[in-house]
């Protein structure tokens, strides 16, 4: 695409120019070509979006619709997402470096599924509950209704711009909230497209708004805005901590889906073809730029060499290249800044004594030189105290950690400030599930990795965050409950509860 | 007392009483597994805002069962065409719960609908051959259609009774359906919903309840449990009906009347094979479209006057219920005093002793024939007694 696409904020159901008139460039990370421009949002832009979202919420135009009415519109939205699959997948790949193979195969469908899941799970969660009536003691009707929170803010990262946004707006909208979202500054356009599609599908103006801009301006304004009731953030643990601090002043509800350093435990009974593919999938999916990436592979010491050798043979065959080529398995790193980070950690690993068994370098030959390409990298000779083994790199870097017995493997796996995901390779179902039980993380996979389902909760233990996305659980994160207690003894002289004050 | 007869006490309703107890309607449907609720009512109750007093609860207590629609075509008397039409409406809308808000006509319509829905029927006429169907066990089987009945009069007590009376408008006859499962699974007796009932209707429906109690008491199938309810309900009505008529906002009197009407129907339907007053009232009501409450209110004391011998076996219970001086033991005297007490009550509530329809000789003969051939007739009242009763109850044309 030669022409540069120009976008505006999406506020109150319409494209809205930014207050400052300043713009930010959006590039294709495979070529560094500028493909789009978006407004550089200001605090006033955020104020405007939040005011509209608040007005829409208070008017009841969305919140007072029945669950069925909202469901119908969300399902229409879900269908419209699929109808726009080609365009959305293309734009997502173009700007995030995600392979077109993946965005066509998974991402667009996942957005649609997030909407469908919110609708379907809403039919299963308790929307109306009742406490026991005590007819002979204190007759009363106590019922509990589930209500929306109000105006939610969703702050999403650049690795899966559409999916991670959908995991927030789908439940928020299902439960009757309004939402203001901030996409990552380098991947803003698909979320803008989705907000527009939502509006076209019948979501009323002001209910779903998107403000583009930097995290330090737009993100901070949202996280600390007095009219925001809840902040949902996906990103690094460091920024998540700041968000939680900012939100704390307003006692906002917060859900955080943060970093990880997920272990992949290969048990000695694993099928090695499965185990090696799993370890590759775990760290190379989206070039390793995934929060739940499996980047610490724990292998039985005696099998280490064989496993590493098999793995490298498989990695060599994976096509690395322009993400828009359907043959490409591994695309570029999303930004120059992130490429820098990856290179920094590879250097640290080497300095701390780990050895590179494969890769370790930026790719600069030919077309690679125009983009942010980095070789899939496998470190051996690591221990769990090394910096590059403990900290999240967010790139195509795998660290091999040998162990002597399963208890040691579990101990190493759990020795991490993070607890987002973990995977186990084993051919013994019972043994694998015993290990799964002992792992301290929000998700454990057996003989797979990255398998996130719309209908199962996803979120972290420990510093990987709190709150859950997906499943029925996410609907609880975007709603609150009210207990209404209706005394059925209207005669004050007969009401036993007033006896406590001697009123009767 | 003689050798005691067998009797069965069979009830299937949860009865909840109290101002505001309509709050439980959504919860009760949830407990029964209903999600799509259809309301049966009449236009007057919709316009008076009574229906929304209940249906709003479903909007406020959101997330539970939903009101999908309101069927408000019910008119005076549960006409069979409306029963069929309403059952069709329930099916078309895939409804799985029935919320009934109204008086006798609405509740009897609902019972007919519930019967059709629970028996895969579509025409209530076919279900009631010769305008009557006695479906005691084992023929009366669970209908498996959850319902909550909320009476807006006090009243027929129809919310919990196993009887439904519907009007065959083509034959001008009231048809009876007796079935152990046609009543509401839940009856919510909420006096706030009867506060706006006008004095005349309050009086007529209250006399209907009194009629149930007296007819239940005088039936030769009354039993010791039913008599307890008959007796107590008469006392409550004598005390509270004038209050409710004179001050419609008297919440306590309204509640007492709802409870009494519920008790009276229990006493009636669990022990009244014989109900000559209802027999006459049904015939008169079907022929002249006179509201049932009014018909019962006028007929029962007239029957006590013209056919007092019928009440002799229950004179002891009448004495108790009407607080007759214990020194008086002559049954005929007790019956006369009880009737006098009823006339006093009717005076207190400004209720006429006569229908407002004048009849000539032929008209009276037609009514007597209608009484004698009414499907609910269980006993033959001597024709001269009927003639004198009819002559007394209708003005001369």
C-alpha cells in the first residue's frame, strides 16, 4: 500500500479529530514504511471521550437494554467482524508484524469468538440471585442483581491489538458498560476499525470510544480519570504497577494481565517430537512477543542434548520473513525499540555465562535489513537465577534449563515472580496433571501451549496480574452486585429487628 | 355426627400473603425454571396500572425470568374463545411460565389455558364435553406449566382452587372443569393490588367469598377440616368486608379479605359436592351475563330464605360462624338469624337484594329452566321453591 491511511479518534459514534492536530506515524515493521497516521491524543481528547461515555452510560441507552437486546447487537457485531475478515487481518498484520497466516486463521475469528463468548456465558452466570427468606423470623425478600460498573477504560498492548481489545470490550459491552479504549501507539488502527464496526452494528454512540496516543498521556489520563470506574490493562508488569497506583486514588476496579516467564516442562516420558514442537511453538508464536510465551524450557538433564538438537533442526526449517507473505511462519519484531530490548537481553545472557546453541543475531541480509528481524535464539547452559532467564524478554529467545527430578523441575518452574502460564510435555496423563496441580500459574497446558479459549478464564498468578479475561469469569470483572433487602413486616410495632434499639 | 366419611385434602399451591409479596413473583418463576413469562390479565387492570405494579418487578429484578408479553383480552366471564386464543398465544410465543393477574374471569381463563397447554389441547370445548369435565385422580395429571396467580379481588379464591368455570358463549352455558392441577403453583396475595378496587366490586367479590364459605359449610360432603376454614372465613368477612368497602385503602382489611377468600375457596372446593347457590348463580350469570360475585351475593341469602330446610344439617356450624347466641338451638331460628346477619352486611356495603334485570313470567320460567339444566346442578330444588326464589330476586317487568 503506497498511500498513507489517515485515522482520527473514534468518539461518540464518529471519527473525531484530535485536539492538538498532531499525529503519530504507524509503520510496517517488516519495511519501516509509514502506512498510517493517527492523532496524538491529549488529556482533553480523553476527557471528551470519557464525558461521552459517561453520558451514554447515564442515559441508559445501552445499560438499560435487556441482556437479550445487547446480545443481539453484539452478535451482529460479531458477524460483521467476520464479514470484514480480510481487511482486519491485513491491517493487523501490516502494523503489528503478525503473520497473515495467523491473523487470517486465528485473530479475526478470536475477536468474533470473544463477542460470542460474552453473549453465551452471560446466559450462564447468576444475573439474579436470592437469599433465603426466613418466614418465621424476619420475613424479607433479599435479592441480588448484577449491574454494570459504569465507564470502563481498556488499555491494550501492541502484540495482539485486536484480540486483547476484544477480551475487554466484549464483556464490558455485554454487561452494559460504556468503554473508552487506548490502543498501543504503534498498532492503533484495527481497534479504531473495530469501534467503527461496533457502531455500525448498532452499539449506540458514546458507548464504545477509542482514543489514540501515547501511554504516558492517554493511558495515564484514563487510569487516573475520576469518571472512569474500571481500568483493564494488558501489558508489562512495570506499567501495570503504575496503572494500579494511578487507579488506586479513585478506588477504581482494576484488572491487570501482565508479563510472564512461563515454563515448559518436558517430562522424561514425553514424546520428543511433540515436546520439541511444543517448546518451539511456546517461544516462537508471534516471534515470542506473547505474554504467556514459554521461554524457560525445563528438560531432563540426560535428555537435554537430544532435545536441543531436535529442536534446532525443526527451527531451521521455519520460514522467517515478511508477515504479509502467507508462507511466513515467523515475522519481524514489532518495533525498533523492542528489537533493541531483545538484543540487550541476548547480550546479558551471554555475559552471564549462558551459551547460544542457535541464533542470537539480528537478521540484516537483503530484505531483512529493512525490518526488525531477529533470529530464533536458543540458550543452553542457563540457570534460573540468570537475568535473561528471570526477566521477560518478549522476543524469540528460549532458555534451556536442565533438571534432575520432577520435584526440582516444579521448584524451578515456580521460582519466578510471574505465574501466567506453564506447559507440560508428557505421555502420562495422570503424572502430567499431578505436575499441573503443583504449578503456580493461571493457566497450565499439557502437550500444548498458547491455547487460550474464549470460554475459559485467562490471567495471572503472582506478578502476572489479577482478574481474569475470557470465560464466564470475565463477566464478573465488568459487573457488580447489588443486594436489595425488602422487609415484609411493614408494621413498625411488629418488626422484631427494631427491638434491638427498643423501638417496639 | 354419624360415621365419618372418607375425604381427601389435596392442594398444590404455595400461598404467600402480605403487602408487597408480589416481589417474589420473579423468584418463584426462577425456582420453577421458567424464563419466558406470559401475563394473562384484562385491559382494565392494565389501564389502572395494576399489571405494571407486578411486571415492573421483572424489570427491576433484572436478569431473571422476563415478561415476554401481556395477554389482556380477557373480558367478564372466562369465555371459551378467549381461552383458546390465549393458549394459541402462549404457544406462538414459546412461553414457559404463566403470570396471572386479575379476578375470577382472568384466573378461570388462565386455568383453562393451563389445562390446554398441559394436555396438548387446542379447543377447550372439546376438552369439556357437555360443558363439564370432572378430572379427579387419576385422570387429572400434573400439567407441568408453571404459573403464579395474583388475585386482584377478594374474591373467588380461584388462585388455589381446583375448579375453573368458563362460559360457553355459543350455548350461553357455564362449563365446569375440576382438575387437581389447574390452580397456580404459587398464589401471591398482595393487598396493595386490591386497594384500588371500587366499592361495588369489593362488595360483590366479598359476597362471592361469603357464598363459598356458606355453600361449603352446607354441603353434605363438608368435612372437619373444610368446616374450620368455612367457619373462620365467614367471621373474617363479616368483620372486614364493610371496612374494605367503606375505606378501600384499609390495607389490613384488604389483606384479611384476601386471606378469607382463599380460605373460603379451600373450604368450598375440598368439601362441596352440593352447591345449589352456585348452581343458580351460574345459570343466571350465563343467561343474563351477570357477574358471578353479584349473582352469588344475591342468590345465597335468597336460598336461605326460600329453602331453609337445606341448611338444617349445618345449623350448628352456622351458629358458630355467625356468632348466634348459644342459647338458641332451634335450627330454623339459627338459619333465620344467620340470614339476618347477612342482610345486615349487605346493607352495610350498600348491596342490593335484587338483580337489576326486570323479568316477566316467561323470563322467570326461562331462568328456572336454565337452573334445572345447568351443568353444575347436583341436586334438584323443588320447582315451586325455585319459582318463588326467582320472583324474589328479580324485579317485576
